[in-house]
């Protein structure tokens, strides 16, 4: 084939319209792949800001390198055939991602988990993103420079050509941003979304080469690979090794997995760790953190109403309904798909109203108060930052009745200086204790789990009557109004084994639950008051500074170190062979 030096020698490029169409779909595919990357990595590494930063940064590096090399290649060899061949390779690569991407992620994670001691989340996500997404996006990064070379006929209109190409790329990127998020991923899932956008991109080089009757073998091979991956990819999910899944799908917010076990049904938003909700097939205690959280209505002055922020599939609501049948319960859940699954798989109480809303925004719009407020709004590895700050917990306190109790699920037991639990505990103690009260906040670790429940009690009517202006400076200014000394909360005596057991029995008449609450009392530990100087006040999280994802990443490193430590030692002493024997 003769060496092509001018795009005009290809009839399909003479009007330049095809060049602008190419730029449009190239820009759309880049953004669709970026959003697809976040959904592909989220079930394994979370959808935290840390992972998003890695995805965006890695892809920007790929595009920058593509722009540099694309410009060099266009100057050195201005052959449109080579440009469209690169686009074809990129389209086929993106089409293969849903088929092979999940296997690469698990292989890379498995290798790193026994070799990396710190920053596992960052390193694993970066390597996976670099291997899976950098090559095709590097190739797409070469497109703009090449098209500019072919679309420009003179220096007089060069700036206009660049502007039109940039506009086409930007408009395509806009569609590539909105369509996956609001249309394709909620409708057909991440895997099929990859196939849709790679298929549209593949049509561009196919149309080009068919029009000039060139690269026929490459066209056939690309089409065959696309058809194969299109048929096979949707057959295996993210958790392809699982055999007892009742449901696997995606919502606009989460990857969702419903697993049917012999004694329970569970919901998870991550394929590797974490259980977001559970329903037991036999009524009774779950053996999870929800049981410990049932201490909240026993500690509250009254147990007539409850608000659950992070309703999930209604596990805590079902527990409250079983043991406190007369309690009025309200739920708030941001993900409507989870609420739908609750009715299908989890027997959520039909008489519990559930609002599809962000928990903090719902509080800001509500004027109702409650005896118990459960905060269980975890997203992947940690609490969303806007629901972990001093300002948020102040809003929760304002929605508690006098003597009401807030219970917060902290899903990673992570202690020590600079840990996420230290920061959360200091923040909540500052909000509920302040300068006027002590003995208001307690924690209880949940046996055989990584969960810790924190209980904080609002002031009773008697305590409020004694403040005389102290409430104006409640949150840690050091001023205590006319109160000469801080007031010791009644909760300090309520957490004793006898008191908690008696309160539970009086309100539920359930011997099993009352006995369990006696055991919970033995796990209760008071939280130090940061205002009193026993805790560093700089740990207090605020709307302006709440690095919960960084702190959560440290907690994950700690958990991985504890679980993978024995395997790392085997790898060190016995090598790969010993490690393979250990995991068999």
C-alpha cells in the first residue's frame, strides 16, 4: 500500500466532518471509560475520594503522554491509517475490560496484600488503573494532535480548526460524563456500559477502513473480539466466584450484592469485605453490631421514637420492631435501589416510612425530634465526611428529645494516635459533653467483628434546667455559664450491667435481650472529654477539615496487616511455594 501523507487522499476525510465526528466520540469514550473505571474499582477498593483521585490522576497522565506522542507521530508520519488503527486498538481494549479487568484486579490485589505493608488501597488502585486503563486512554490521547494535523489546511484557519476540534471533544466528554452515570450504568450495569461506548468508538475506525477497503483482517478480528466479549462479559459478575448470590447489580450510588446463606440473607456493597445489612431467617439476635446498638433505647429516657440515618435494608428497624413493637420508626436511605431490595429480599417492615435522601440534608429540613437516632451511613470504607463532623453531630443532638440517645456505628476498630475512631470519638464527645457535662459518651466494641458502637446521650430536662446559659457555650469554649462544675450525666450509671439489664427488661420483657444487654454493659468504655484536656482537641472533625477517607485508609492497612501477617511471614520464610500451599 502506498505511503499516505495527506488525509485528503482518503475520500472519507475530504469534507473533514468525519474528523470532527472522530474527535467527538473519542472525547466521549475517554470520559465514559473514566467513569467506568470508578465503578469497576469500587466493589474492590471503594469509591472514596482517594480512589477517584488515583483514577483521575492516572488517566490525566495517560492523556498527557498521548498528546505528546500523538503530536510527534503526526509530524513524523502524517498517516491517518495509523491514527485510526490506534483508535481501533483502544476500542477493542476497552471492550475487553469487563471480561478481564476483574481478574486482573484480584490477581494484583492478591500479590500486593502479602507484600505491601502500608497504603495498600493507594498502591493497588494505582497499579490496577495503570495496567487496565492507561494503554487505551494513552492511544485516545493521541487522537486530537493527529486530527489537528489532518484537519488543518493552512495557518490562516488553524486556530479555528483547533477550536472546533476542542468543542467536539468537550461536547463528547459531556455526554460521556452524563450518559454512564444517569442512563447506562443504572439501566444495564458497568460491564454493558463499557461495551456500549467501546462499540460506538469501534464503529469509527471500522467505517474508515471499510470506506478505503484497507485493514480488512484487523477489522474482522476487532469485530470478532468485540462480539465474543459482548456475549461473555455479562455472564460473570464482579463476584464471579460466588455461587449463592440471590442478586448482583448496581445503582446510581453503589455496587449491590445480595447473598442468601443458610441462616441469613446479607447485603454488601463490596465484593471483598463488609456487610451493610442482614436479615435472620429465625427471629432473634443477629450476632452483629445491630444487637449491641439495641442498648440505645434502653439507655434513653424514653423509647417511643427512633430515626435511622442509613436505613439500608432495615436491619435495625426490624430489630427495634421486634423488641419495641410500639416504637415509631423513621428511616432515611440515599439509595432507592437498596430500599427496593429491602422489600424484595429482606422483609423490611411495611409500616416504617423510608425517605430517599441524604441523611444530613434530611436533618436540615426536618423539625422532628426522636428518642433514639441511629447513624449508620457508611459509604464503603468510612462515614461520608459531611456526616462525621462536629456540625453534623450538633444537628443530630438538636433532633434528640431530652434524654435521647444517639448510637453511631463505627465499622473499623482502629485505635491509637491519629486513628479514625479516635477522631470520631473526640468529635462526638466534644459535641455532647462540651464544657458542661461529663460521662455522656461511651463505646462498646462488638465481639468477633471490626465494629464499634458509640452511644451519646442528650441532656435530660433536669440537666437542662441546671445549665442557665451553659448550652450557649456547650461545644467546647471552656465557658460554663453559672454552673460552677461540669454536670455528671446520668448515663454513667445507666451503663452498669444491672441498670442496662433492668431497663431492657422493663421495656421489652425479653429475657434473652436483657441478658445480652448485661453483657454489652461489660463492654462499655467512657470516651474522654477533649475539652477537659485529656484528648487533643485538634482531632475534632469539622466541615472544613474531616479527612475521614485518609484515616479510613490507615485503618484498612491495619486490618490487612493483622489478617495478612501470617501469610507474609510464610512468603518470607518459605517462598511462593509455601504461600500457595498455605492458601489451598
